[in-house]
């Protein structure tokens, strides 16, 4: 009976440690800041934006330092052209 209690306790501790580790990684990946569209365009012109994923009017981007952000784009017919002109990698999704 004593060995059974030790085994169960060890497995519970291992499970708690694994859950804590997975939760830490999960929260880091979802951290994104909301950016105004005008600020986004200014950062693009200054060369601070490395990559943008376009999903309809939602833009998800990565800056040169690895920071992630999200913004909402109005109907801008020159958006993709401006991004490519400033060296931003553009990915489009439906």
C-alpha cells in the first residue's frame, strides 16, 4: 500500500510539472499586441516589419525583433505593393 501511494504521488507531480511547462509555452505564443493601422504603416515604412499574414481585413505581423502584432486594415488597394516595396514578406490566407 505504501509503494502504491508513492507511485501515485510521483505520477501526480510529473503531471503537474508537464502541465505547467505546456501552459508556459502556450501563453508565450499567443501574446500579440493590437496596433493601429496608421502605426502599422509607419512601422512598415521604417523597415520594422518583417512579415505579414493577410486574412481578409485582419493583418497578423511579426516585427524584426520577433514581436507579434495584429491590426485591422481598411480597404487599401496599395497595401500589398507598399509591403513588398519595403521588404516585408507577405503571406495571404482566405
